[in-house]
């Protein structure tokens, strides 16, 4: 096995195309365990953390740009990012232990293809886009379209994610992420919920997004709940519809960590709570960033 640490996207693309079993990695928090377990045997390991744009976190008037290999700890410690996207920041802070978060990344968490990945529901509700590089150039794909099944993505073998783009959040917008785990920490979500709402000047919901993780082969949007929230103040009757819609879209597995019925019920409960938290945060963000 060979190790390479390219300093540019072009160099990484060339290396990745040079061998059919080449493998890129950022923090290697998923790749190394997979190699040790015999699930992967790459001829070349390509370290992406030496490429400047892959480990950056920047913003302008229109969007935030997050390098695909940027350590998740930077998303939790960057005050401006955390204030604008507290839900996504919280989700990033749940990826492993403190030590892991100095290596883990949004790119790795997404491309591992786990239905229970904490960052994915939070990225989806914030309309995050992935810039993908390959031998034929770059393309932009919505995060919601990257994972196609457990452990599977839309990326070709010679492609990798360079960075994520997230549009600046409007005023009166808030997001939230909640999850249920069997233990108090360091566990995989039984259910994960990302929510985002934008309020109109009269306090009613003008836009809503809700996504569930760990309850289907891929993270799913709850469009019925989103539609039910529009024009409301998330009153009890509306939240009951949200909970029912969240439970309805679930298509979970039945395992030792949670039964199907349990996951469906928890999805509804967390969906209501996440919407309320997002509402409270939206009410507090009454000015442009």
C-alpha cells in the first residue's frame, strides 16, 4: 500500500485516476477501520488534508464554503458559523469524540454513506451543495442526491468532494438537529432529525425543511410535514401533523438498537422538538448576518 499527499485538486485527481483501487481520505476515521476489517484494500491512499481548499472555512455575502476535509471541530468552534447554523454546528459536534473531531469531516461523514450520519440531515435542511472533482472537471450536486444507498454514493471511483456550499441564512431563520442514541455519548443515532424554518414578519412560517436520518436506507425529507408547517406558528395541531408525517415516512430496520415501532415513534417526537427549537432560533435571528 502506498501513501500520497497531493497539494492540489488536480494532483489528487491524477493520483485517483492512476489506480482502480486508489482511495482518498480526509481524517481516515472511517477508512482505517474498514481496511483493518478487510472491507477495503486500496493500493494507494490519498491524503486530502494537504490541499488548502479542502481544509478551509470561509464566507462571503452570499454563502459559506466548507472544505470537504475541514475538521468538524472548526465548525463547532467558529462562532460566526455556529450562530448562523447552530443545528449544523451541533450535528458536526456529534461526529465522534473530541479527539475524532480534530480529524473527522463533513466530506467523510457524507461519503461513508451511513443512513445514520449526523451531519447529513442538518446539511440537507440547509440546502447544502457538494462540489465534486474528477478527471472531467467539476460538478455541483445537492447533498440530498449524493448518497444513493447504505455505503453507496453518486460519485464515480475517480471523483471526490472538494467543498460544500451553503447559502447564507436569511434573517428570521433557524435550524436544529436532534438525535436519539442508546447511550449517553459516542454512539450511532437510532433516529436523527434536522429542521429549519424561516419566519415571515408576522411570525408565521414562510419556509420549512425537515429531514430524518437512521430511519431509511438514506436520509429522507418529510415533505408532508414541511407543507403542513407553511403559514402556521407551529401550534399543537400542526405539530401533531408533523409528528405523524415523520413517523409515516420511516422505513427503518429492526435491530438490537431499536425496533421499527420505536424508531417510528421517536422520529415523530424528535421532529416536533426540532421544529420548535428551530422556531425559537428563528425568532432570535431578527437581523441580517
